[in-house]
C-alpha cells in the first residue's frame, strides 16, 4: 500500500511539472514572460472583419503580451455593429473611422479618441480600359459605393466642393458592401468604384483597375484642409473606461505604436498578413503596403487633433454627421492619465 501511495505521489509530481512546462511554453510562444498568460489584464478590442489595421500586427507578433496585456479581438461585419458594441460596453476599444466617432458623440455617446492608426487610403478606381480621365467624367456613369459609410459621405463632399457634382443626381450609383463592389467591378458591371484598402489594391492589381483619384489627392485639393492627408482610422474607447484604466491605455498604445513601426518597415511582414488573412495576391499585397502606412506616434498631438476636426467638418459637409465638429470636440481626445 505504501509503495502504491509513493507511486501516485510521484505521478502527481510529474503531472505538475508537465503542466508547468506547458504554461511556460504557452507564455513564451506568445512572446511574453515565462508565466501563465491568464495573469495578464485583458483589453477587448473591436475591429471590422476584412479591415486592415495595426491590430493584425499586434496579434501576429504577440506585441500585446510583450507590453503586459492580452488583447482579445472582436470582429464585426459593419461599422454600425462595431460602434454599437463600443457604446454598449461590449468592447473596451474600437478601431474605427474617425468620422464615426463624431457620429457617436453627436448621438450622446461619450467616446474619446486614443490614437491615429492611419490616414485616408480610399480611392476612386475606374476600369483600366475606360476613357474616364477626371472625376468630372463620372457624370452619368455607374459608380459603386457603400452608402452607410463616412467614405461615401466624404465622396459626396469632395465631388460637390471640388467639381460641383451632386453624386445622387449626376451619377448612377450602385449601393453595395465591399465584397459585392469587387464582384461588380470584376464583371465590368460598374464603371468605377469608391472604396478603401485592401480592396483598392485588389481592384488595381487583380482586376485591371486604375486609380482615378486617391482621397489623399482630393484632401490636398480641398480648401481648408489640414496636413498632407486626412485621418481615416483611429483607436477609440469609452471615455469612462479610458479614465478608469489609464495604465491599460498606455500599454495598448505602446503595442499599437510598435505594430505600426513594424508594418511600415517590414514589407514581408505586411505581405504575410495581407496574403494570409485577406487573400491578396503578391502584387496586390505589395501595392497595399505601399499605399497604407501607419502612424507610429503612440499618442495624439495638436496637429492630429486639428486634422481629425477637419475630417469631421468634411463629414458634416457631406451630411454624415448632423452637428458641427466644434460642438462635440470637448473631451473627444485622450490626453492621458
């Protein structure tokens, strides 16, 4: 009996050693310290399914655990679903278009912008064999757009301000989500598409599209613009959560900054993500990486804030938000602590 008890005790010790080694391996494989990952505080981050962001790099390179947190990703099909999840507290942080933060704040939801992820990469893409040479040539043409987006609202504003075109009246609009826009373009059912990355690069590199005008170009031509390009995607959080967890905010933003630097400097890393997670060809992945550079700064500065306010004004002029930016700017930008 004593011998059997001794054997059971020895087996228990072996099991504990194996379990400990497994925990060490899991932690180490995440790039973090040799400790159980369950000890790390969790930050729930929401993003759009199919939307490129620094979150892709954070997860691929395990940058969250290196900064002492565990990012729990949540994926959404539409920006509205993502925004509602943030408003209801189902996630802590959203990677979301800057103009949608304005929309949330205009509706009474106290959301604050933590950092800029990247700038406008949308474009008007036309069929490569078309005779369209200027946005003015879009009049009377079939143009695919996704109406419930800031991208469409800004397209309306750009076309009206720069070219005097009322897109609802002067263009034949085809309203569809991005996957359907890609299909329609590939079948030559539309003359042009207004869309963002990685779909821009897919249309150009895989379906013979041609960039007629990038939003960067349009921003530069817009009277009253701020900076060489407008902010597109930001990290935003419920203000109450950010104030209650400033340490987690700092760690998340440090991980985001590292991810942006890696993306900007390592084309092969970006290609692995774009080809593996988004199904882009090698040529499309290369073009997307060239067009989409991420903001490496961990926080916000005055120039970024002014830029976002200008983006909000453009969205207001396009009818996407129903209040002027200055009315919702107080408390909209994270200053830390």
